[in-house]
C-alpha cells in the first residue's frame, strides 16, 4: 500500500545553496509575494544550522509592536540590554538611536545568531528601516538579520547590497522548477506523469502553496485539477475535510496571527482545545506549532480564507469571538489590541473600560485617528457610563492639537457629570474637568489658574488623569517660550506663574514644580542679567529635583548650557550636553529625547556645527517627531537657525510666514522674535537691505518692551551691519546699544571656544592607515569591502578600527562617523 505524507517538507538543493550565503552578510532580505514559501524555507534551513535563532513575526503596522517583539527576543540573549531598550522605547530621535545602537553593539554574540523579522511588509516605517540599516552597518560580529517580506525592504537595499552589507533572495530563487516539482511530489509518495508535471508547472508557476493544494486535490480526485481560485482549493481539500469542532476552532482562532494554547483555550468553550489543535497540526501543513515559543501559527493564505469564512457567519458568532479575544488581550494588559477587538463588534462598553483600566498609558500619536473613530462612533449612553475614558480622550485631543474637538468633548463631559447622582463622584469628576478645561486657556496663566483654583476646591486627592512625571513643557526646553504671549507684559507673566503654580502643583501631585523659577531665570538671561539668571536656575534645579520633575530639570540644564556657552566655557557646555543625554536615557521618554535634540540643535547651531544638529531637525521632519503641538514654535527656532547656517536663505524666507503663524497660535512671541531675526539675516545676505531692516524692526518692536536682547546677541554676527542704521533711530538707540555691548563680550568668548574646538580635533593622533580606514567607514563600506579595497586582511581592518575607537573615544562605528563628519565641517 502506498503511503502518502503531504506534510513532508522538501528543501531544494538550490535553495540550500542560496541560503548558505546568509553567513557572509549582516543582512539578508527574502522577498516574494505571498505563498512562495519564504517563511518555511528560512525556518527549515535554520533548523539544520548550529546557530541561535531569534524569530519575530510582525502582525500590524505598529512601531511600538515591532519594538516590543524585538526587545523580547533580545531578552533571550542579554536581559539587561533588553530591559534598557524597553525602557528607552523605539528610538525616534538621534539620542535614543545612538543609545539603542550602542546597547546592541555592547552585546557579545559568542556564536552565530540569526534574528529573523517575518512579515516585514506589514510595517511601513522609515524610522525602523533606518534603525535596521544602521544596525547592519555596525557589523556586530556573529549577528545576522533576515527580513522576510512580500515587498522589497526600505529604499536603500540596492545600495546596501553594493556596499556588501545585504544579500537579496527573491521570487526567482523560491520558484520550483519542473524537476523539483517531480522530486517534491515523489517525496510525499506521489509519482507524476510528464503531462501532469507540465500541467502543474503551467498552473502554479512553481508557487509552493498552489503545489501543496494541488497535491491534496490530486489525492482526492486522482488527477491534476485546476480550480478557478486558490480559495476553492482550500475549501475543497482542507477545510471540508475537517470535523465540525476543528472547523469551529479554526474560525475562532483565525483572528490571531499566532496564538498560544492558553489563548485558544480561552476562546474555546470546551475542554479539548489541545487535542483539536494537535489533530489540525498533524492533518495539514497550513497550521504549525513552534515548541520554542509555544505558539501556533497558520499560513497567511489559510488565515485569509478562514477570515472570509468568519465574515460570512452571523453577527452573533462574530461578536462572541471578538469579545472573547478582547477580554483575553485585556487580561494580559495588551489594551490597544483589546480595544481593537471590542471595536470590531461595536462593544464600546468594554472598549472604554479597557481604556480606563489602562489610564490611556498605551495610547500614543500613532493611535490618533483610530481613537477619534472610537469616540465618534460610540453611543452617547455608553460614553456617559465612562466619564474617565471621556476625560482621557479629551486630554489626548489637546495633545493632538484638535482644539475644537477638545472644547466640544469637554462640554460633552460636563453634560455627563450633570446627570450623575453620586454627589461625591460628581464633585471629583467636576474637579478633573476643571483641570482639563484649563487647557482651553493655554497659555494664559491667570485664565488657566482660575480653573486650577476651582479644581483645588473639588479634588480631595491629586488628579487621576495626569502623570506627574510627564513632560510639563509639552516638549519645549524653555518655560519662557511657553508663556511669553504679550509684548511688554513678560515681567508680570513671570510673577503670575510664581503666584499660580502652587495651586496647580497641589492638584497634580507636584507636576511642573520649579517651572516658575525656570521662567524667572530665563527672563533674567534674555535681559542679559546673567548673575541673577544663575541664582534663579539653581533654585529651580533644587525644587525640580526634589519632586522628580524631569521635564523641568532638562529646562534647567538647557539654560545652564546657554550660560556656559556665552562665557565661552566649552568643557561645561559639553559636560552639560552629556548630563542631558544621560538624563534622557534615564527617563526613557521619546518626548524628552526630542526635547534634548532641540537643545543640542540650539547649542550646536551657535557653534556653527550644522552636521551635529539632529537630522530630523535640519530636514524639517517635525510631523514625524511626535512632538506635541505647543512645542512646534521652538522647533522652528532651531530649524530656522539651521537653514540660516546652511545658507538656505530663499527657503527660510519662503516658510517664515508659516513659522510666524505657528508662533501666533497660542501665541509664543519668542518664536516670532527669532523668526524675524532670521528673516532679516537672510534678506541681508541676499542684499535685500530694505526688507532686512523691516524684518529686524518687527523683532525689536516685540522684544524691546521687555528688554529681551539675547536673541539678537546670539545672532549678532548675522545682523550687526543692520544695527548700524537702527542705532541712529531714537526709538531703537538704547536697545541697539545694549545689544552691541553684550555682543562684544559674548562674541569674544564664543570665538575662543570655537577656536579651541578647532585645536582639539579628535582624530589628530590617528596613523595614516587608521585615518584611511576611518575615512572609508564614513562612506558606509563594510569591513570586508574595506579590506578588499585596501588589499589587506579583514582582521587587520577590525584591529585598526579598535585602535581608532580607543584614540577617538567612541565605542562604535556610529560614534566614529559622527566624529569624522563633524571634523570635516569645522
């Protein structure tokens, strides 16, 4: 009797030879449409290799989902590193990117390790592409990354391949030839006739999924039958051969991309889940069990078919399945997926309950549109039952800069509270709403404080809605920037903040403590009273550190940095930059990371080191940063200076109107002052003297009433010739004289500082060979290609690089590239 084994896996010789090359490259991309056996080929090949395999299958277009899976894998290799990366979050700015890469480079992979990222096509993120590219270029010994995708990885695959970093396996490598079809079927116990082979090849074009289904059909019908569609084959030869319980189990679990026995048991209303799953794994190759991860996974083609089956079932059955899945996700604190499942069956009651349990902590900028959809579609009676969720949603709307929606949501919440019967709960929620309402008056200190004082009377305990460790400044490194809203009123605004902060701190558990002292210190700084600025900033530091207010501490460090800068104290500036980066890594918040990048950009622009300004700033990629809207104006202060440094005068003038509009949104007058200065400088460089003077006067007209001379001093070299005619105008004489006096002192100090930078070039002690290798590193070449280029051994390149790292004081290729590129621009 002939024995058929349709679950037999056939590893083609050609595929083995192709896969053998992965060990010569840090990155391999396996790319082809669905059903060509990419995943199976990689899994089967790696089974026979003496290597550690870390496998991640992506399930959605979520950067945070990718990062969670990535760090879970690393825990198996290096737990401390993985925990640091978890705390860090996905690196969306240069500080966190460097930290993540240095953490990765610190891992010693003692034996070959393969990290596989499957279904990469589901993730569309340039930031993740960049992270992987940079990790690959770092060439961590013994680490090999394999990306499995239906589309080509990133935009730079060809460049990576040409430079020796990447190997590409595509559809042509995965297709079965006619001889391989014969061998595959023979291995499964089926002998094909020549005409059957030709017919199969013509129909399937070497597509392994179609070949497998045709095999099952062949065993049923006794001949090769070409069905109208792949789903018809699945229906006929797989699904219809399952028992009723097996069918139900398949449809119940198909909503997961992979699942554990515990998940399946939770979803299944009987006790034989493990037995059924075992039978399904044995009977066909479309569902597999991974003993390492203890998970079951269905093939994408099979999953797609089963989801169509689920879609044809009644609403009651679908609701039961998705509701059970939502409860499962909520039980393991995966609230984003829980809410998605509840939404699919319009179970808004459980959806909002999950959001309240989570306190909105899992929600970030990438969830903006879906969150709006949830609340737009949720029935009013359900929202009324969940006022905390409604309050959390309103808070997110403010961060998203949805002002009208925010106001409308607050009004809606007010109507819910009015209908409440429990007086104690009603009072507390009213207090929370008053606190929330204060943001309708941002950035009017006294108007906001009216709401804070009302909330003070209603809240017996600190607010449940606000995390007092969150960024009080919405990502801005300056408190004065936030609240300088009316020319001539700045001193009063400083006093207002001093008066009002105690009420706010009381109802939020100390959130923002020390902010009033920072604003006072910045006021002194901008007026040129540096001694008083330093006194006030020490006071701010003491208060903020006592309350653990990280956002305020970063503002303190930034002002200390600026004070050291105008003194020409380069060691202190660099030490404070390091302190700031260390604090950001300690806090592990993306908002703090971007805030530190803004500080770096501001300081490095003052030193004319434009290549050290973070790239996301110099390229104007504000929307990608996830910065809250209130900090957009400060971003433009740094971005505008980078355009000025780059000599991109026409672009600067062209987008200045948008800069001003952003600054006027709350308003933030400091953003307007800097923009007018930059535009004046740009016009002057283009010999538009009349326009330059007009723009500079606009800036002075705002700042002079408050004696804010420092924006002009900081940019003195660009506007000094324009100050000469203004000095003769009585309205501007006193202000211009003060600018000129301070600029003379500051310019001398800054010149001495930049001169010292010139003398202290980090690569001064490299040998000719070491410098030659370092120069090739910054072109992006791998060690292997550098060795071939210089006709030396690869081990010689590695040894030389270790010497270079030690001399330059860096620990990675990334750090070396920064030093080398920075040197070229000094």
